[in-house]
């Protein structure tokens, strides 16, 4: 799991059939100080997140397929929650 920020939305006229009905968002991982790190990746949104939201992303395809109850969906990342805030001690 990682904390990330939503940076955009993916819009497509043609989709893999398993993606129909799901919102696809671009996310960028955050470090423990809340700063963006690395590049963007795509994740399926399950919590109605929006642009600029801090989110919790699961980046494990097997778990994503279990949550979506679809063994055929070609997915690696899934947005599982909107984070109101986080604090790291030390």
C-alpha cells in the first residue's frame, strides 16, 4: 500500500471490457513528508476520489482482483480510500 495524490483522470473511448463502469485515475506516490515522488501511474477508483485528493493505493493485482470480484481484470493498482491526513513521528 502507498499514499498518493490524484493528479488526473484517464478518459478513453475504447476500454478493455473489464474496465467498463470503473473510473481510471492517475496517481503519484507521496513520501512520508507528503511530497510527490516518482512518476504517475494509473489506478482504478473504488471510492469516488477526485483531483488533488490524497488516497490510499493498493499496488498488488491479486488483491485488486479480489476486491473487484473479477479474476480476469488486468489491473495492478486500486484506490481503496481517501486519506484525510497523516502524521509520521520521528
